[in-house]
C-alpha cells in the first residue's frame, strides 16, 4: 500500500516537473521573441547584473558582463531622465507605487555618440529588483 502511494507521489512529482519545464520553455521563448533583456538590480549593493539579451541590447563590454555598479549605469542614462528614474525607484521602494515601471533614454555602453534609445523597464522585488526591459525605439538627438 505504501509502495503504491509512493509511486503515485513520484508520478505526481514527475508530472509537475514536466509541466514546470514546459512553462519555463514557454516563458523563455516569449522573452526571446519580445527581445526583452532581464536584469537584476541589487538596491543595497547598487549593483546590476544583466542577462545575455540585456548585454547585447546595451552593448555592455566583456569586462563589465559580470555586473555593473549603478553609478556607471547612471552615466549612460539621459540627464533629463535620471531624476524620474530615481523618483520612481524611491516611490516603489517606499510603497507609494505598486509597480516598478519607468521609461528612460539610455546610450549603449560602447557608444560615445548621441544615439539614445528609449528603454522601458518594469520589475518586481524589494532589495533586488528583477526587471525586464526592452528598447521602444531608437532616438537620435
């Protein structure tokens, strides 16, 4: 009787594992199709870690692909957008906003020209904000 019960539980776990794998594959395909870059922002350490798509979109050099200090990231955000990014972040972390969602212009890391991209970012978390971002469109100043 216990063997039958254990076998049933084992089958349930295997089925749940298959469903989880299937769901993860669907999410991965949707993220790739949408060209979303995912990044983790550790608020306490002021440190960002990017996935492969975000690295490609932001043209992050190899030496920074293990992570970037937020101050360096800020240098690439348009000066007219940085205050709004700080405000949205502060309001989200203090509970005045229910969601972290912001649009800002950013210059790719390996670019010294005035090529700015509109970047929409939305995320969840508290100490670490996990964010998905995508380029809305290229904007030349």
